[in-house]
């Protein structure tokens, strides 16, 4: 059957829709995953555009919808979008810093059918949380955690882990338990976007990582079923890359605030690829026919060492963005792989991370002005 002729909402690719509603965010995290040049273009899709995207993605087969940003609470129409996603039958997830999640809006989102909230914290102490986000948000996040519990959502907490907070992993877990979290994701920063700018300040040493994993395992044993703790290692400490996004154009579709459709949320950086916009093309056509979604599907695009590698099915050559950022070629093997000719870039960063102390250069915090400066735009 021609996939373009079907309009039945059977589950099928793209199973996951990530709706990046806005790049506006009151926080300024030094590891932010938004593009460094996010402020180059501040246009945002209208409510009607997003409603159409939700319907088209569902008709194409999407079953999970994540609302993220920036801070998605900055959109006043969030409740409308969640209600439509719920009506269409998606499992809905909100990824938030908590800023803007008042008691009234929490109740409205519950009434709209929101299934799941993931609340991010930067650290277990006010000082470090507020330093890393460059805002005073620690108490507010605690209040939001209580609101999430009050509304009966599972409490899912996410903390990005790096050199500056990894030594407090035990306190972070204690905080998650005290706030009644059922799930805690200790996600080591991956080095893209703002985190790549700050990599030397953020990449932990091997000793820090091993200690954090050991402490996490001790807590897991002690706490049993009370809380499920995930610990995600930075891929710089691996010798094989991850199967990025579970394969290019396989499962995930991201729509950025201005309507650009991407196979992953950082792919817009890749040179020589025109990504379609949902204002100009339907989602089925984007998924099945656009060059942006086809270029790195499967393995026909691979060069050696991936092309002749027995492991190519396992990881599909890793991440195209990391290949571009570190090897300068989006069709190269991900330099995390120790068979990559550019693996020395990763090894050198890891070697620097073994030096004691914190590198002297100041952290670069994410904000629109810095973004324009990094993009070379006049302010
Ligand atoms: S990582 Fe921090 S700055 Fe970036 S969108 Fe999330 S809360 Fe905002
Ligand atoms: S050479 Fe390529 S396919 Fe083989 S393990 Fe490395 S990244 Fe994966």
C-alpha cells in the first residue's frame, strides 16, 4: 500500500512526535540542548499550525507526543494543544523546568488529559541549582514537585549530571526521594549545543563517574522499588556510539518552534541538507519523501569504516551531528567509536577531563543575547 494513501491512525512511524513549542525559556542552563543559534529566528507556529501538526502526525501513526522547548509553559495555548493531543489518543508528556506551572495551570493540564510530566532540577542545593540555571528557581521547583504529586501524576525527575554536580549524586537522590519521585533520570550531559561550548568545564573525570555509578547502585539496592533510578553515562566514555534516535528517520520526528521538521532535535546544524517546514509540507510527505528525512536512513550512505563494519546494524554509525561536530563530516563514523579516524578528538577531551579541579574558563550560559553573539548576529 502506498503509505501516502492511508489516513488510518494505526501506530506506525513516526511513533514519537516531539513538539518543541518555543525556544523562550526563563532559565539559562549552561548545558542547554537547544541550538546555540536559537535566537537567530524567534518565529513560532500558531496554535492552528500546531493543532494541524498534531492531527497529521497522529494520522501518520504517531502515538507519543512530548511537549518541550525552551520552556513549553511559556505558551499560553499549551492546555489547548494537550487537550487536542489527548482527544486524538496520544500518550502525552510535558518536559518542563517547572517555571510557570502554577496550581491553576497544573489543574488545567490535568483536566486537558496530560498523562505525564518530567520535571528538571539542576542540583540538590539551592546554590548550585540556581548557579547552573542562572536563575532563582530552586524553591519554585520544590513547589512544582508537590503540585505534580497533588494532581496524581507520577513524579518523574530529571537531573543533567556533569563535572560540577556529579559529586553530589547521593544528595540528589536523597532530594528525589524526599520529594516523592517515582522515577529519577540522572542523565550525564551529552556534548551538543551549549554543553559542547562548555565541554571542558562539564565533562567529569573517570573517577567521578565511577564513584557516582557506585553510589547510585548502593542507593538502588537500599531503596528497592521505592524509586527507579536511571543513570545515563556520557557517550565520550564509551568505545561504541549509541544508535542515535534509534536510527535516522526511524521512530522520531521533531518539530521546532518555527515549524522545521527534523529527524532529531539537533539535526538542523547539518550542512547541505534542506529540512522541510510543516507550514509548507504535510507530515506524511515530510516523513516518506523529503530529502532531509531520507538522507541518512538505513546504511546506504555509509563510508568506511562503517560501511564494512560487522556492527553497523547495531548502531547505524552513531550520531550524524556528533560526526559533523567532531569530524567535520556528517557521513563519517561517530568519533565516539574507537574505529573512527577522528576518535582522538574524543580521547583528547576525556584526557583533559582527568586533570584535577575545574578548568578556569567561565561557563557560557544560554541566553538570547549570547546566542546572537555566537551566531555572529548584531545585537
Ligand atoms: S535546558 Fe535549561 S535553558 Fe535549556 S530549555 Fe531546558 S530549562 Fe531552558
Ligand atoms: S565503525 Fe561505524 S558501524 Fe562500526 S562500530 Fe564504529 S560507528 Fe558503529
